[in-house]
C-alpha cells in the first residue's frame, strides 16, 4: 500500500502546481517514500478523484496530499466528506492562495512531514458547510465562503483569460472589475440558519 496519495491540479497557479509536483517527485524518490499520484483533467475532477481514492481504499486511506489552489482544496474536501480520520496535507500552488495565508501552510513543512514516515505535523481544523435550497447536498469549505458582491467579483476574476495572470495584470484588472460589479450587481435575499 502507498504511504501517500497525491492529487495534483497541474494547471493551478499558471502551472506552479505542476512545477511544485515535479520538484516534490524527486524528493519522494530520493527519500524512498511510496506514493500514487493523480492529475486532474478538468474542473471538478479533484472531487471525483478524491471520492474514487477514498472508495478504493476504504478505511486504509490515511494520508492525502493536494497540490493546487484553493479550488482544488475545496474539491478534494467535498470528495472526502464521509471520511473523518484522513490526514490532508496541502502544498498551496494557486494564484491567490487564501488557504496558505489562512492556515500558515509551508511547502517545507509538508515535505518534512512526508519524510518522517508515520509521524505527522497534523493540526485539526473545523470545516464550514452549507447547502442551497436547490440542493440537498451539503458542501464543505476550509477557509472562507464568498457570497453576494464578493462572489460576483471573484467569478468575474476567475473568468479572465489565463494570460492576464501570467503577465501579472490581475492586480490592475481587479479594481476595474470591482467597480463594474458595484454598478451591475443586484441585491438578493439570503437566509441563514445556525446549526
């Protein structure tokens, strides 16, 4: 059985995740750590892969590494919701990396954890969850949930062509999208239940 299962979103962070994976792959081979890796092919694939891996492994899946951005982490969490005792490690490699900032994740710590074989640097965190009136499925999130104005702005930013991020233009475009959203978004009704 593999020590680690690894889900990689090779396109995350304008291929930063793929480069991080290639570097990590060499470290794993040098340290003789067994692993199985899976590359995502399209949006939503990380969730499918996480669900398939956890179904194949039943209660034997203990360690899963995600190399990707916030969206990849979100997808994997929603593929693993039925399993409680999984150590989920993340090498943040997205564009914004809110997860990295929120949880203080460092690639060097993840590599140390993997080399320790059996010993982990794991910390326990609570997940948030929500569901919409259109769906009975509960969705999980790790660091934040965007609604309304923020979600509209984020959606417009994510729809930008990839070359804008590659040329580091997003910090210039974001204020423009902010103002466009401010003048075009419409209010909506939101109800909230605690518990």
